[in-house]
C-alpha cells in the first residue's frame, strides 16, 4: 500500500492517505473523498521534507 503524504495546513501536521483502501470504520479512500490520517514527520520517505508536501485542509 502506497501512502500519499500531505501537510494539513489547518492543524499544522503531516497527514497521509492510502488510495483505494477501505478503513475499519467502512470509509473508502478515493480521490473524490480522501481519508486523511495523522502522521509524523519521521514517517516521510527519505529525502522528502515537510516543505515538499502539498497543503490540504482536513475536515473532521
């Protein structure tokens, strides 16, 4: 499963999603309805920094 990382500009934190993944709560991640999950900067792939990430606004 490939993770897509982004920066949650609203909460100032790294987040990720797994396209096509169905979560335990039944939500399915898609491009139209992404499911962003919190992550740590240490989770980013080698060579990727927070400044490289696109900004998103995660809704609760």
